[in-house]
C-alpha cells in the first residue's frame, strides 16, 4: 500500500505514518530520517523504474538520484500544501529522474554532434538528411500524440467521461490542481484504491478522506479530474503524461 505504517519504532507499539516520520526528520530526528530512507528504498526504486522503464537496483545511478530526491522531499514536505508525503515524494523523484534522463540525452546528443561534425562539415547532403530525419520524427510524434488522444478518449468513455468533462472539471487554481493530482497519484499507486475505481467506476472517497488534508466536499468537487488523471497515470500514454508533468513543474 502506498501509505505504509510502521510498528515498533523507537521500541514502542504505536504506528507512525510517513508524514509523521517526515516531520520528525525535518526537526532533526536522525532515527526517523534513517528509518524513512531505509524502509522506502523499494518505493524509490519502483518510482525511478517507472520513469526509466527498467528495473532499478542498488548499484544504478538512478537509485542514488531517487534517494537524493526522497531526502529532498523529506526536507521540503509541507503538510498544509501537500496531500500526503509519499505522493509528494513520488513527484519529486519523478522530476529528478526526468531531469537526469534529459541531461544524459543532451550529453549524448552533444557527443554525437561533436564526433560527427568533421564528416558533416563539408557535406550539405548530410545536413539535409539530418533535417529530413527530424521532420520525419516530428511527424511520427504528431501521429503518436493523436493516437494517444484517441486512446485516452476511449479510456474516459469507460467511466462515462469525455474530454469536455475533463476541461470543465479542471480546477481553476494551481494549488487545487496540484492537490487533485496528488490525490490521483494516491489512487493510482494504491492497489486497493485503483481496483475500487476500476470495479466501481468511482473513487473510494471515504478512504481517501482519511489520508489527505482535504475535505470530502473538495474531493467530490474534483472527482472527475482526479479520476481522469489517475487513469492517465496508470496508462502507457507517454506523450500525454509528459504534458501533465510539464504543467506541474
């Protein structure tokens, strides 16, 4: 389950959730910090692996980045602004891994351009060919985006929703939109909540309300938007997911 609880912490029998441990760690509790970093290592690897589309182990650089991002999330977590610590940490890790991938791609592109420049310097045909490849790639990406939009429309239709519903349901304020996205992440990353949504075609509002600092009324008001974002997060629609992530930067 996304929102784990711990027993026996500091040799006591009470349960401490991730938010409590994060606040303790922010206040200098090194035991709480170590406990979070150790216990949530699988969570960090899973999140990084979702972005990289591969299995992440302890030796991978992506795991080091994910752990650093998780530590950043602990220090930056704000109970008043964030729906839950783990949804906030999930977003921070994803952003840092995406930044890493982009830097690696840029470095590889630069290396390729540098080594190839001597051969292409006197070859106009080579430049023209490169331009053709770029044009072709852009066209292919445009086709892929249109296909993803069509597929997403079908997914929404299964929940009696349309794109127009999504536009009308989108929260007008940025803070409300970010909170709705965090709740959507909670639903998407929690198996029992996702199964409930799939089977009942509605949110497990009562359970969600217990975990986030948001009223039932607010969850209900943003219900369609939360469902639509959760569906997108659990899909393979990479272009649309990238668009969502860019809007939240």
